[in-house]
C-alpha cells in the first residue's frame, strides 16, 4: 500500500461486525483465565497485561507508524522528549557516550548535554557538515550511537543521512534519526541507512495541537550481535534470562525498550491520546502536501521583503540545502520556515507581536499558522556558543505555516512587517 492508504488502513483491521473506526480501549487492566498465564506474562510479556507499557488502541497506532516508516516495530511514548530519552537509554548506560549533531531541537540539547550527563552518559556534539574524518575522530571506545535530525529544529538544516549512517556503521553503532519535521510522508530515513527513527507525534503526525506524544520505530536492520552491545546478547536477569537478540531477532531493540524501559519508566500514552493521534495520521499525507505548498509561497514572499535578512527553507533553489533536499525530501520541505529579521531580537519580537492571524505560541507543525522566537523560548537554556552551533540567530523566528488560505497568511505577515 502507498502512504495515503496506509494512513487510513494500517494498524487496525475490523473483524466481522466490529467497529469500522479504531475503538478506544480505555482500560488499565486485562483479565486472564489463570494465575499461571499471568505469571508467564511477567516472564515474557507477549500480550497486553497492564497499560503502563501496552494497550490495544496504542498498539494499533504503533503498527501504523511502523508500517509508514518501513520498520519492524514501534513503541509510543508520552512525549517526543521521552522518545529521545528512551532511544538513548536503550543503548547507553553510565560510562557510555554517544554522538549527536549540534543542530537539533533545544530541548534535546539540554536533555543530552545536561540531564544525561547526570546519569553518567556523555553526549559528544559534532558539526553535521564536518568531514567524515573529523566526525570519526570524536568516537570513543564507549560510543554506542549517533543521533541527528532529518530537518533540524529550527535551523532547518537537511541532514546527510547516508553520510552519518556510513560513519555510524563503520564504528559498529546504530544511527538514530529524529524525523519529526519530515514525517515518513516526506522522508523515510531507513531507506538511507538509519537504524532507529523517533518522532514527536505532537507535531505534524497529530497536527491539531490536541495531544503530546512520541514514538520510537525500529528498522530491524542493525546487527546487535557485533560484540558492542552485551545487553542484547547476554541474559536479562530482570526477565529470567531472556536474551533479546536471540529471542526476538529483528525486533530485539524495540522489545527491549518496552520490556525494560517502558516497564520501569512508564511514560506510555493514554488510549484516548492514541485515538486522537490516529485521527491526525489519517490525513497526514494530504496535510503535508498543503503545508509544503503554502510554506513555499510564504518563503518566496519573505525573500522579496527588504525587512528580512535571511530565509531558511530548503525547497528554495537559493537555499544551501536545496540539492540535498532534492535527494532526501523530494516531495517537499515541510511547513516550517526560519527567517532572520533585520534589526535583531527587538524587531523579531515586534513582528511577532504584530501578527493577528498567526499565533505566538510554544508549538510548531500545527494546522494553524504559529510563530516562535527560539532564542527566547525553546533554546533559551542554551549558551551563546550553543545557540550559534544550533544555527539560532538572536533575530531568528520560526514560522510554522498552517493550512489557512495562503493569501490570508501572507496578508497577516505583510501588515505586521509594515509596522517595523
């Protein structure tokens, strides 16, 4: 099936007489015929037994997203941050390190550089545009993964996924890609060598600003028996000696994440949240097409304004990532544009406060146009050096173009720019 069909039919197939629409199983618990059966599930949780780490409604959405990305399995989380966290904790323990590109979401920078450091896990930040030799020099014996974003938030740099995949695999570690802005409709990182994909489903997948969520998708392609990941090849005593690589094969990574981490952290979404997410997924392909169409027109409008210093949008032929976007994002570059207004932070704030249709809010990738000043908000906790590394100029504004009539969006922008 093509993506448009998968978004409507994958994950849930009604049986004879069952609801056509995926039902909400609003239950924390499930009953069983015997005490022995429940005991077996605590040894090997192969069925739903408690909604802290699995639920029938959420499972349908997990299957749909895995199918869209071309993976062997997925696990939903309560937020995109939780997905980022668990994707790393499934590989790294105290004393380990991993590599991340510096142009990533500010909240992820803080998670990696500050919080994980308290856990004894080191994040080594690299310039994604550095040479393979320079990135290679950052690897250590204890390095367990490489992390990057398809489309960086908010720098909108397009990642050379194949390059990072080759470097990661040369060192025997997986490549984790945050595919939030692109979604599987615009880019499928597994096709370019990525091993794990994560999303903040709060963004385009939901699309309506209704629920916070995340997801981890396993490609099933990485060889966990290469000697670098004993936690996959040695018995897990917390599950009576299960060996993930042996017992679950291609699904070893995602099963381990659920059996160990979701069991202990419990950051699982509610069934109703998954139901709302599914509604968003059903229209994702048609929405992404319109987001891209509207954003390109808005980006071209910004280009011709003498109030704008720089426009970052990889679908523009003048953009530094245009050629790379043609490879990784042939269907479009999502609905997010980054602009730098002349006059720095003061004018950026005046422009945003002057908008009437677009909302000034801490969100992105909504059906409604919204704006954000990253240096004051999502990247506020970063140092000046980290802001520069993340591609965040003090005058930079993230414009998330929505699905309103594009003439109305441009008229709103125009009336606010005229006040500067």
